[in-house]
């Protein structure tokens, strides 16, 4: 009697082929709905990251503003956010803002572009990313000034 019960339990512990196929089919169905909605999101996320870095409250914009607050002028180059300026007067006032120079690269691994004083932002600075194509002045550039595309 105990042998039949143990044998019945052993048989019942495994999944049947039908159950496995059903689960695999359901997972495939869920993937068919989810995957298309994720396609293209990586590119949009990179654009959003670049906008966040150079926007009015972005990490790079804030660091440039802090440099101006501490030193009294805009940095000549973005590298002075992590590297002490050569000028002794500025070097005494300088406080390191960005610890890693990699923070000055956009999501496509291009250096952020910088101009001070700005040509597009007359009372501030121009900050921009070259965008996915890595070329300056093209439609995919991400900028901190208003454009006709906005």
C-alpha cells in the first residue's frame, strides 16, 4: 500500500509536457506585447539623459554656474570643472565640481560642447551635445537654447 502511494507521488511531482508548453506559450505571448514597446526606448533615454545634463538645472549647467559663482567668470573650457585652472588667481578660488572627466561626455561618448559667453544664450552659456550622429550643427543636436524644433 505504501509503495503505491510513493509511486503516485513521484509521478505527480513532475510537470506534464502540456503544462510546460502552456507556460512557454504564455511567456511568448507576453513577450510579443512587451518587446515592441521597448524597441526604440534606448535612443529616447539617451536623448533625455543629454537634455537633463545640459538643461537649466542639469549637472553640467549647475557646475558651470558654481564655477562662475566661486571664480567670478565663466570657465574657459569645461575641463576646468574637474581640473584646476592655470591662472593663479582663479586657482585660489576654484573648487572642484566634477570628480570624473567622464561626466563631461554625452551618452554617445562625445564631449559636450561649450561656449561662454553664449551666442544663442546672450546672458549665459551655450551647452550642447552633438547627438547620436556626432556631427555639429545637425538636426539631432541636443542644445540648451530654444530652437525652431522646440
